[in-house]
C-alpha cells in the first residue's frame, strides 16, 4: 500500500503486515539482558527519521504510579496538588490528563472532588484492573478513559502470567472489548515494552487492537511503558531498547497516530528525561510524568523537567505558569514532609545555590554568568549562596545583600569593612575546627551581635 505521509509529504510504501509469532519458549533477549551483568546496548545502525507531531503534551501519573512508592496522599492533598497541576499546565492544557486510582473510598472521594472543580485540563482518567466490576465502577463515576495493563514482554507473558503469546493476546483483546462495552476509552499500558518481541508480539497485538477499535468506533490509546528504564535513544541502537525504533514502529507498522501514542518511562539508568524527549521527537504526542519524578524504584519522568523540555523544544511556555513548580516543591516539603534531594534540578534547595566564592563574585556582577536562567522570573526563586570558609568576601557580600534586601547605594561590596569583619569571624570559627556550612540563622546572629546597624537598609 502506498500512502502520502502528511508530515514528510512523500509517498511511503508499506506492504508487510506483521503477524503474531506464537513461540514455544520465551524470548528473553539473554545476550542483551544477561541479568548477572549490566544490560548491553546493541546497535544495528538502522536510523529512523525525526517526526515531531503537530501537538505535544504531558500527562500526569502522580496519583497512580507516583502514589505506589510513597505514603498515600489524603483526598485533600490530592485535590490541592491537582489544582496546582491545573495552574501549571496553563490555559492550553499542556498538562492534559491526570490518572487516579479508584479502589479505595479515599481515592474515589479525591476523583469526585477533582472532577467537581470543572477543569477541562487535566482530564481525570483512571487505572484499573482488567475486571468487569472495575469497568462498571469507572463508568458509573463518569470517567471517559482508563488505563488497562497489557504486559507485552515474554518475561511477563510466560513468567508472570503463565500464558502463551496467543493466549495473552486473546485475553487482552477480551479485556478491551469489555471496556468498549462499558463505553470507556481504553488506554493500553504495554508494560515492559523494552524487553518485548516488538515485531513478533507488540505490533501484531496493536494491529489487532485497531481492528477492534474500528469495529467499536472508539479510539484506543497506546502507552509505551519502559517499565525497567531500559530504553535508550542513541542513533542506530537496536530494538528492543530503541526508543526511536519503538515509536517509529508503532507509528508506521501499526498505524498508531501520534495523538494516540504516549511514552511512560522510568529512570533506572538515568535515561528517563532523554527518552521522553526522544519519544516526542520521533512521533509520540504524549509523555507521562509525575511530580518530582516520584514513582517506582528510581522514579518516573519528572513532570517539571518535561515542562522545561517543552519550552526548549517549542520555544514557548504556551501559557504554562512555571512559578507553580516552586509552590509544588514547597507543598511537598512543608505539607507532606517529603525531603527533596537538595541537588534536584528546579526544585531542590541547592539547584541554584553556589558554595564557591568565585561564582558568588560572578553573580554580583551579572546573574547571567552563573545562573541557568532568570530563576526569579521563571521559578520565583532567587539564586542563593552557601557560606563557609570557601565563600570568600564576594559570597558573604552577596548573602548580606540578598537576605537584608540591600540594593543600590545601600548594598555592600566585598570591599566593605563590614563584610571583611564578618569574614574574619567566619574564618575564626573554621580555624577552631568547624567543618559544616554556616546556617542562615547563624549568620543573622553574627550580624545582629556585631553589627546591629545592618538591620533594615542602614549600614
């Protein structure tokens, strides 16, 4: 069959339709995944073209995957976070959907309260077991789309489910039919896709899903789940680990449109954000994330990271309010008691903090020298300096000006006698054996004790 590709404006030929390979023994890709060694990255030097969709967006799994790896949120906490996600996504709904559990009364209460807010975005969706009663539950709540687990690697089909590929395919299709009967849009979570036989099971299964979808006239969304974080995006890397290959294969050999393709990744090998960006670049419209990247094991793709990637790729925030990211981080720490690792980009306490005096000196001359962007404007967070025996006069001067809100003629410099005296006091403490960074309260005590006239704007 020859068809014109609307993105490339070229006639493209696709004559081969992949059929299920119902093998007797599981294909565990032992050369790539030996288990007693670090997984291997194999190359076949096949490259696929970039195919950025017209529209890209983010979906959220904070209240589903993100809730599986921490103490459960209360209903009121879920509602507050949902409100902030709504504000973060902006009027265009760049954060388009958020998925919820519905098994407990608490979870259902949260779903009802979030739906009652009347927001168009993020749309409330769910994740359920493949059971008839679960479909009835989400239908009665008024949910339009739900996730369904359809594990696709032989690790899961043979080892976890104890089925053959044919039995698994038939079982999954039966589950999807029940979703159609309930009037629910199914979102099929292809679990462990980066260890699956892509052309022997994944593509034939997705083709069968589309046949059902056409019959029911209800769309089926495909979530590509890199469950173990094995995906890589290097040029010419081979399946099953190739993120570009997976997206391209589903797009071109299973005819899944971009707006029905969603990437869900994990960060076990530090590839979470890179793989998600490449899923966008090669043809998936959606990437699935969680706030602060909280999720199973090493976590999901951080939602705040993909906000920044969206802005970088599109050249615009499209109305997203990035200052909410700081509010979210503060809520997690103050209200939920969650400790964010200090060096975490955009949200950690040290992400725009310098301990080096030479860097502080640069910040005093021009913030742009050592600050990644205008963090005051974009995240409502000013650059910080930590004071120790390595901060130098410049670091102390910067700290004093920031924390005492001194500017213009009132601002101190590294030549100011006051700054020199403070440094002498700090040096004395370290000469006496101190090894830790000075706390803000300690520094204020030094200022209050030795230099009370620094209070306010008087120097």
